[in-house]
C-alpha cells in the first residue's frame, strides 16, 4: 500500500486546524505522515522561496511521486484524485507526497519536480487549514478505494 506524506512549509501550533489534521491522520491509521520544514531567517521573498524549495525537496522521500498544491494547478475533483492515486498505488509506488508551500508559494525547483500540480480552488486558504483539507481528501480517497460509504456522489 502506498503511503502518503504531506511536506509543508512552517511549523504547526496547537489549535483547531491542527486538531482537525490530527483527526484525519488518526483515521488513516499510520498511512499519512507530516514533514514540516521551516526557514527562520528573514530572507527576500525569492531567496526564501528558493530555500523553502530546497528544504522540501531534501525531505521528499526517494522514489516518491510529488503532488504540488499551487493556485495555478489543475482543478480536479475527489474522484479524479482517487483514480490517480489508485493508479500510482498499482504501480507499487512507495510514497506519494503532497507539497504545501510557504506564504509566497513554491520555488521553481518544486514546481519543476512536480508529477502533478493541483489547486485547492481559486480562494486563498490558511496554510495550516490546507493541511487538514488535504488530510480529509486523503481519508476520503481511502474510503473510496475501500468502498466505505463516507464519500457520496
């Protein structure tokens, strides 16, 4: 079974967004891992994006498929995501990683490395909430794959 990893810029703090993420992570029973990276130095925007890209790619598991969340990404529905992840799972991929960038978006290296770039919609979401939203979608995908009635069309 393919594992899922969320690679995220920034460190989570206790609060409702973290609690929601923890809820879905627990429901996925060890299948979802969170890796946080952070650049604390006050750098110019482009330099910070380059550094965050390095940090994310350094933590990308070997042989992983990389799904980058970006406002310019493809707008897909849950069933399309489920089909894609099922196909990758059937290819015996060990990990699919989902990258959530910093406040100014992803550095070019992350965008170039992406196997798929998707959007969470045209609205701007708090990055800590995006972690929970991705975790919920992965739980929903797992339910679709198992035939569980959580997802309804």
